[in-house]
C-alpha cells in the first residue's frame, strides 16, 4: 500500500495560527508504542524540539510561510 503524501516536508517553516509561532519540520517519525506517524519539529524562537501527530499538524492549525 502506498503511503499518503504529506502536507509538510522536511525543512519547511510553518506558522502556528493561534500563537503565531514559527517552526521548522525536522523529520517524520513513528511513536514506538503505537506506530502513530508524527512530525518532529523545532521552535525557531528557542530551538525546543517537539513532536506532534501528523493528523494534528495537518488539521489546519499550522500553515506554511
């Protein structure tokens, strides 16, 4: 089965619509326990690394800049 095309790609800068924060997509990964697909991303303001399920990242709360 072919994987679904992702809305965001590695290296893209995103803006969080609620906070206005800017983030860079670093990688796609999986949560080991559930195998859920996630994005690994970096806050550009303080370089904190975050993960968020791909379904949440692609639900409209982030846009490309």
